[in-house]
C-alpha cells in the first residue's frame, strides 16, 4: 500500500496513524485520510462566521431595547392619564403645555395676588337677573367694542370713544379675564383660546410700544399721523405716540398684566419673548433715573434709542412748571417721579404716592418673573433694590400728619415737606391701596379713608337724584360737571369692602346712575345722573364686572348669558382697522347732528368748558384747563387751525370735554 506523501508532509500525526492501520491484519479497505482541524478553516470563513454571531447578538439587543422603550412610553402615557384626571393639563391656544406646573407652585402664585376684592360668592346675597345680565354686558363690552386682533401676534385695545390705546386703560380693561377661579375653577383666558390670544397679543403690542418710547402713555394703531411742529417738539408726539404724558402708573398696569398672565400660563411662549423682558427692564431703568429727576438724570444704554431718549423729560410748559420740568422735588429720597396722574392731569408735586405704592407691588412681581421666567439675576437684583428704595421713601415721606385725622397717606409730596391732601377717582388712588396689593399700615389707611369720604377732600361730592343719595369721589379732570362723581370710585369702594350687603347696595346705585344705559360712564352729576361725560368708557365697565363677579358665581356664565361677538375675531391690517374706526367716528358725528337732544353750550354757566357732540372728535383725549379764558383762546386757535386746513390730530391739546344729556 502506497502512502500519500503529500499528506505525510503536511501532517506527521496523520502519517503515523496511517502506518499503524496498514500493519493491522484486518485492514483491507482503503486508507482514511485524517485532516488537520484547521486544514479548511480559511481566515475569510472564520471572520464571516464570527460576524454573523455578532449581528445576531446585536439584533437581539436592539429588539430588547426597543421593547423596553415602548413599555416605558406606555407607562408614561398611563401615568399622564392618571395625572390628567387629578390635575388637568394647562392649554395655551388649544395646545397642551409640555410641562405642567406643580399644584403647590400654582397656589403660591395665586396667593401672591392681592386679597381684594374679597370673595363673597358663597354668601347668601341674592342678585337679580338684571344685575347678572349687566355683569355680562359690562364684562364683554371691551371685547365686543374696543378689541382688534392684529397680525404679528398682536392685539389693539382702545379706551372707547377715544380710539387710541392707553397703556393703563387697555391692561385694566382685560383684567377680569385674568382673575383666577372665576369660571369652573379657572380664569376665562384658561378656558378660551381666543381670549388668551387677545391678552397675549396685547402684552406683545404694549411691550413694543414701550420699546418705541417709554415716556409715552397712549399710542395709535398707525404711525402716519401728520403732527404739527408744536405737537412734535413740545408735546412729544410722533410716530405711534398719541399722548406723551409720562405717568408712572402706565407701566405698573403693564407689569401687573404680564404677572397675572404668568400666574395663568407659567410657560407661555409670549412671556419668553425678548420684547417683553426688554420692556420691563426699560421701565425699571426709567424709574431709577426718575428718582433723581431734579438732577436731570435720564436712562441710557442700548435699549434707549428712541427719538426722545438721550435727554431729560420735558413737556408742555403750560402744563408742567419750570419750562416743562415740573415743580421742584428732592432728589434721592427713594420715590420715583411722575409728571402726570392716572387722570392725565399734571401732578402738583412730582411724587405721586398711590402710583409709587403700585410700583412697589409690581416690582415684587417682576422679581419673581426675573427669577423664574427670564432667569435674569441682574434684573432681579435691580428690581429688589428699587422696590426697597421706593418702599422706604413711602414710609418716610408718604405718611403725613393731618390736623384733624392724624397720620394719613398724602396724595402727592415733593420730599421737601410739602404734601397734597386729596384723592382722585382714577386708579391708582389712595382709596384703591388695598386693591393694588400694597402692604399698608391699617391704622394709617383707616384715617386716610375717613379723610377721603369727608368734605376735607376737595373732590368728594354728595347729591340726591330721584330719591337716591349718591356720594363718592370725583376728579379735577371733570371739574366742569358740578358735584361730579366717578362710577370708578364707587366701584372701588365696593372692591375693598368686606361687607357683601354694602357691595350689593353700591351695585344698585351704579345701575341707577347709568341713566338707563347699563354701562358705566366716566362721571355723572350727583344731583342729575342724566348729565354725564363719556358714555363709552370701558375701563369702569371692566371694574364693574369684577365687582359683581366677587359677589356671585352666576357671572360669568357665558353658556347661559352669552359670549362675546364672534365677528370680532377677524385679522385685519392696521390701516383697515384705522379706516373702520374713522368711519365709526363719522357715523357718530352724523347721529349727533341729527339728535333732538339739546347740546350743551360752551359758555353755559352750569356746564362751562363743555362742548357739543359735533366737536368731540377734535378734542377727545385732551387735558382739561382750570382757566375759562384759556379755553376760549384755545377754541379760537382751534378755529384758526381749521381754517388753515389742519387735521383733527393737531387739535388734541384743547381743553374741552364733552357733557352729554341723556
């Protein structure tokens, strides 16, 4: 038997086995070739077998992880459903929030709000169907008649018969929509995406206006008004600015609005917008600069690039003393200066106490938002420092001794020892201190309240009409109406009351004083409620709704009494909205010309300073003058301007205010 030399050469062990087999006597078959275990294991085959095993292991790992991930998502979904049953997720414009605020944090935010008005909805007080109906009418009056939804996520809210946006009025008009726990345990903006869109749009629009000029208090929807040189240079009007009266409270209302919105929607994207945060910082810097108004300190920086920025604030010398600077004030007393009151009348002394109190409150709000929303420690520290300085100034200079009532809060001071003893119906007022949320001294406020409702307050009036006794606070803004009372002041008296019966009595008087209209006027004569000013003024309507909402759960109940008008929700270009506004003005003028009611004459001794309906559009939004001769001269100048072909916008500084006869 021959031996395969090739096999022997390759494998000595195989050769020995083969030789042993040939020696065996039973070996009659062909020899078996035994190969090496690695004889046919090429490197390539070995690699692919290992790779197949690795791929199989990877697939198993992948599918295992995928299954675990699906189980994880299913578990999260189950947990979310359980939480939704206990704490329903917030929605923003119909969209679920990605993160849900903790219930205890939400309660803390609500508890940080003012405790007034006191909630009497669970009391035994019974309200008539008429009162409930009037509450809904007043609540939706702003939405139905003064609100315009604009492109670019904006909203525009006019005051009523004056078709401009006041920073203060617009924020106050939508305030009832932000009140917590008024409708099924929620606010109205939380249950209606359209209302949320209105308020968020107003926040953005207001922030952009403040960025345009932080000293202006009222703005127009367009920027193509042809102002005169006097209006531009002396009155500060240009671009979007309707009036340039610097009022401390204007920005306070803006800050209150965004904080209440934050309480409702802690993660709303509008609050993260750069414009909103910048507007807050701009106004804080203005307030810091105006603490030293006497030294002509003014704010500066990259945020202050407006036309009037870069120089101290100066206004019309006919309204502010010392060539438009205002009466002298002591610098560095902690308080911040204001040129005008919330009534748009010029301050006698530059430190308006109720407005400074309001600033203390809203700076506390901004401290929270700077920490939780904007994550801005420098802004938070700036707000804290300014709040403490103003509060210290209020304690040192805001409390004065009255010869009859003891220690009371003054309305205005100058930091030099002078103080003004009075109160005005417009908010912020001394009467509204609890409503604003300021931490006041109860004894001092009790004395102040006694002073407010006494003859020592020059703007406290009483009267009797049709068997109803009226009493309340008026304003020098409507000095042309004898014994004028502002419904806003009567409403505020109810909003700070702890007595539900007293509130209801005030509500009934307010309805009687509306002269059958059902809406609140600017002011009325306590001895003749048919004589009033401004029958389309939505700010007191919103306050009136807020008062009734504190008395009953029947308002708001829109499913029973109706919602706002749906046609209000049409996006329109600003120019188109302005054209419609002008058409409405002309229609009102045509109606007033054909009205059989007697117009009030300018020279009537009982209604001096008043003007007929046909002149209303030329003079709306103007400041009132205390001098009758100045009114006549202003009217004469107005006629001369009309002869020269100048438009209505040039005549907004005349001192006439309309009085209507019902």
